């Protein structure tokens, strides 16, 4: 049988053959037992050195199937709704096709639905068929070995209960961390709002004041921002991986 393993500059994974699960998740993005896992961001960097290179000054880009984008809308739990919890998640593939789009039932009582911004109502969560724990497992399964694109991903992953070490830094493409997308404020580089980036770089209006946010729309905007600078961004990541690997080798030599 042909090998279904796909490789990119930062790792590898295998496609499963079944297309959809009973939950409506595209199972082409689910892993099998032979997947090369990258769950520990503090462990070794990708070993496929041949892929982490430049040829004729052209960056060798990851394949489309190795890239997904994610966005979550939050509700407030706890005292006065100050703690954010993911209540609506959308994950899309490189072409904007939906992989996962679910409201998430909450483990704690919701004290602020934030409907004006989140678009989420009490009825939405009452009808939700997936728990936060189940959603977390699905997301980890989809993300495993793939590049994740998004805006302020740390907030989304924290709200999902996914610790940072579950997805290594070299597979993160966060539009709040890419230097050309930042703004200089008092000699410090600060993140910009996704709405402003979409307007400037994509000539697209999103998160219109007075209208609820759409996780699909926000994920797509992040993805399109990434696409607009993809070769340059990947070159930066290749440089960082090489630099980190060099530091690791030097540390091992001194031990």
C-alpha cells in the first residue's frame, strides 16, 4: 500500500481514510497510532533537517494539508463573568473549508454570555452536544503535527484548557506575534487588533462594531493574513528553528 505520510519542514503526520466522524468532524484531520507526535515543546526540535532549508533562495513551504486555522468565541464564567471559557470553536483548513464548528457546553455556570460580541446565547449552549473535555481532545487530535494559524492563540488555547506544551512553538503562526504585523508604541512592538490588520492587509471589514463576531470569519482573516506573507514568515521560522537547534547543540557540548 502507498505510504500516506505527509512531511513538512517541522514534522510529519498521516491521514486516516474515513472522512467524517459521527460528530461531523472531518476525520482526514484525525491522527492514527503511527503519527509522529510533537506534544512536548520543551523536547527536541524537528529532526527532518533536509526539509528545514532554503533552495535557490526560495523557502520550501509546508503543504496545504499541513495548515489549519482556529478561532474561539468566549463566554464568561465565575464571578461577574471575568474568566473566559471557549464556547464556540471553528477550525478551517488552508482553503477555508470547515473542519470543526461547534458550540461547547460549559462545565461551570455561565455568568456572562457576552452575546453582543460572541453571538452566543443560552439556547446555543443548551443545544450544544459536545463538552469542553471532548472538544479539547478533538482539537488536540486535529492539531497534532500541523501548523496552527490564528490571532492571539494563547487566549484561545488557554480557554480550551490546552496548555502551551501541547502544541510546540515552531508549529504556531500567531498574527499577534509576527513582527511585521505589530505596531510600534513607545518604542515597544505591540499586537494590533485583527480587525485593523484585516482592513489594512486584506481590505476586508470584520468584527464590525455593533455586530457579533464570527469565529469562522476571524479564523479566515488570520489564515489570509498568514497566506499574504507565507514565504517570509516560514523563512523566519526556519531561521528560528536552526538557531534554537544550534543553541541546543552548544549546550549539549558543554555538558
